[in-house]
């Protein structure tokens, strides 16, 4: 008869505490973003945050990441070593309407006094080879526990709606084909990524054009949308704006 080894209850307890610390850090970041979102919803004309999602790695996923990072999984690695190497145990995703909103929300979060930015990877200006676009930031926030504060890293991904839709589709395709995606689908994904980036660019341009009209009188804006040529009132409006 095979006797199963007794579980290491000390390790199980330490793992639970480790994951809870990251959950608390994740909750801190989500709370900060929720406050910003509510502020913009109630006090400003536009809300740059569409929605926020969060997740904690499962023990199995954490183990897989440790193996990929070359960290011993036999219990010899310290929790601080794991925390310093696997920085995405806690993950938060922020989805915005426009690329400029992505930058704006990141800067608002990064400016908070108890948020320390550890690393930024800009896959928007420099997309991955497959077309993936997003802004990734590793931030560190203090979690105040009964024994004192614990600095916890949290990965925050900032995307537009188009980027998020593409990334979700790519994930489903890779899952379906167990990462062995046919070449024609890979080419289609890359084309879709380029189209999504083009949509973001177009929407950003249209937004800026609309903002440029916001300070003009309503009758002038209506005339421009009808395609009417410039008249005296339009010229006078521009003169007032310039002054």
C-alpha cells in the first residue's frame, strides 16, 4: 500500500498568507481606480475608465510561473524571492475608451503618494510581434497588516476597448489550439491587431476634432457638420478662441 506524504501545513499556511497579501494589494489598487472612476463620473464631463477587472494567480499558475522564472519549487525559495521575481501574482486590468485615456489614467495612478512604479512596458508604441498592444505597469503598494506594512507588487494593464477585445480573442484562439495556432489564423490575428490600432487612431482623431468644436457657438458647430463654408460668425469665433 502506498502511503501519501503528509501535507506541509506550514507551507500551506504561508502560501495562503502570501496570496492574501497580494489580494489585499490588488484590492488597494482597484479601490484607487474605483475612486478615480467615480470622481470622473460625478464631477467631470468625461470618464476615462470604462471598467476594471482583477485576478489573483492560482497556486498552480504561480507554480508554473516560478518554473518559467527558474525559481525552485521544492520549498527552498523564500517568499520574498518569489515576490520579487513573480510580479504579476496580483493583476488588474483597466479598460479605457481612448489611447490618451490610457496614458492619463496611468499617470493619475502613478502620481499617488503611496504608489511606487517599479517597471513600465509600453506595448502600445512598441507592440509585440503578434500585434499585442497594451501598457503594462508594475506598481508597489503598502498593505497594512497586524504585524506591520507589507510592500506588495501589482501588475496593472491599461488598454483601450479595441485592444482588450483583440487580446480576449487571441487568448481564446490560443486556448482552443493549445498554443499551436495555424499560420493563417496568426496572420489574421496580426491583421486584426493592425485594424484595431487603426480604429483607436481614428477614434482619437475624431475625439480631438470634437473637442476643438466644443467652445464654438452651437449654430457654428451645426453649420460645420452640415459642411457649410466659413462665414463671418465662424471667423469671429476663431478670433475669440485665439484671443
